[in-house]
C-alpha cells in the first residue's frame, strides 16, 4: 500500500514530486517547500490514501549543505489501509514552511519543538512559542553549530498560578548545562557528553561528523591509489624484462 501512495502522488503532482524512495522499506517522497502543505493535505484527505494518523514531524541539520540547510520530514500512517509514508522537503535557514497544524492537531506541538530545537518557524502557526525550553533561551540546541560551552542567561525562579511547582533546593539545580565543568568531571574517562568535548579530550570523532567523514574519505582514496600503484608495478617489471 505504501508504494501505491507514492504512485498516486506521482500521478497527482507529476514533476512537483521531486524524488521518491523505498530504501530499507521506508517509502518516501520529496517535494519543494512551497508544495509542502498542499501535498500533505492531499495525502491526508484523498479517499484512496487516508493518511489520518500523524506520527512525527522533525528536522535534520546539514550546516555544510549550501543549497538548503535543513531537511524537514513528516511521517504519516493510514489507520484504514495500514499504509505508511514519509514526506520530506528542504528548508533554507530563515525560510518558513507552512504549518500543518490545521491538518493534524499533533503537528502543532511538533512544529513548536522544531522551532525550539532547530530555529525553523512555520508560517501561520497559531502559537509559535518554544515548547521545551524557556523563552529567554538563546539559540537552538539541535543545530550542529550550537556551541557546547555556551552559557545561557540565568532566569529567576517564577511562581505560576494554579500549578504546583517545587522550588530548587540548591544553587546548581536548574543551572544551564554549560555552567557545569564537564571536562574536569570526565577527565581520565572514556566518556563524553558531546562530540565537541570528546574532541577536546582526544577521543575518536563520531562517524557522522562532517570533518571526520572527510578524513576517512581521504584515507580511503589514498589507500586505493596505493593499491592501484601496486597493481601497475608487476606490469612495468614484465615490460622491462621483455625489452631486455
């Protein structure tokens, strides 16, 4: 059924469906950001598709990609026919895709989380506030260029009416992450709380790190070049023998 959804999208939108994939059994379609809301609405409302179950909406940060920094993904499922599909679009830094909160109520909070963590705002969202962090928080911590040692401004304890809150017991409770000296706490241990601290302590970089991937690729290319030279050596030697 999931492949049938991709086929139906290609029939309905033609070249506006920029790419489709079924890698690892995950059926996916990519569209331009300006078609994001229209295609999502069709997937939900079309009688033969009925993707009525909103599963997730999130983003992925690729700061080294110049064309568009973020991937924005929407995962849906049909409770009627069991089909499951992922819709993807590319979003430039500062670009505002349209909100899907009018299609699925669950998209409201998911989009607020994407704004909170990645800094992607959604056009026409009814309540575009942070949802996990406090409003005074500076930056968006799931961006890959967010500095691990960034200290956030201290915010005084606030009473909230009609909500039972437990005030902090000590000065460290509720303090921003960067105000803890993680390097001294982890000294001598093969543990890390972030790739940045891992690098500072001489630990191996994560394979997903862009610079590490470039280093690995360089080593692979050097090895392949050496193997190619080694293969040429016997041929060169046999040519010399034949000439002699």
